[in-house]
C-alpha cells in the first residue's frame, strides 16, 4: 500500500538547514512513499483560548485535516535553548485543541539538525514528552540528529549534500514506512 507522509518544519528562516533536510526527504524516501510539506507554523497566531472560542483559525484547521489524512508526520526542527522552537510548540498547542485530535494514533518521526555537535538531541526529548499527551505513535529509532549541519548543506543551493547523512535519513524513512504500515494494520 502506498503511504503519504507530511512534514512539519520548526524553522521559519529562509536559509534554514532544517528546511534543506525537509526538502531532501522526497528523494530519500523508499518506493511507495510520497511526502508533502504542511503549511508554515508562522501562519498560526499565538495560542489564545479566547481566539479559539471564536473559532479555530483557518490555517490550524487546514493543517489538522492534512495531518489526519496522512499516514504519518515527520517533524524536522532546530533546537532552541535546549527545547523546540516556540513557533512549533505554539502550532502543536493549537493542533492539540482540535477535535478529532489529529495526532492521536498518528505515526510520527523526528529529525533535528544543528550547527552544533549534538544535532538538536535535547529538543528531540522535549518533543517526545509533548507527544505523550498528543498520543502520537513516535518512532523510537533510528534517531536522526544531524550535528555540524553547516558542513552538510550546500550554502548556495541550500541542498543537503552530505552522502552519509542522506543515507542515514533514507534508512530512517524506510523504518518509519514499515512502522506506519504496522500501525495502520487493524488489530487481529
Ligand atoms: C539556537 N541554536 C541552538 N542550537 C543548538 O544546538 N541548541 C540550542 O539550544 C540552540 N538554541 C538556539 C536558540 C535560538 C533562539 C536560536 C535562534 C538558535 C542555534 C540553531 O541550531 C541554529 O540557529 C540553526 O541554524 C537553526 O536551525 P535552522 O533555522 O537553520 O533550521
């Protein structure tokens, strides 16, 4: 069965390394897997229950629909101050209030990248904690944490060029596709 994954990006900046990784994913995915980017978390207002009471903003509802329709979500994000960026958390907070809950039972994989050595490892564990309440099915391993990312992305074209990183990410996508297929199988 073919699978469709959506990617959620935690960075808003044009030259984002994480965006370069997200753009590479369709080429790195195994046969039978297609990917498309979700809208920008920058299109969401700051979460406010009073705004919610007047009706969910259209970008929130649109993204919730796209997530519900997808076979899995891949979050690609930088680490900010040892956690996930506020914009990404804000988007997750909005999406967590929508009914039916888009992340519940949804396969989810995490990829982080940083110019530093740890590749955003600490943000991954904060995101995993948030995913407990969302009831997302988070892939444990392989963990994609791309350290020293500035040396792995071509500065001119903003393309992920490092061969071993590409291979490692392709490996995660293969495992994630199997994981999503298992998750979708009805219980016997
Ligand atoms: C950072 N950066 C960073 N890096 C890291 O490895 N751990 C961290 O805790 C932080 N904290 C942090 C906070 C803030 C507010 C900023 C702006 C940056 C550096 C970050 O990894 C770097 O700017 C990346 O290039 C951001 O990802 P994109 O935008 O290139 O995808």
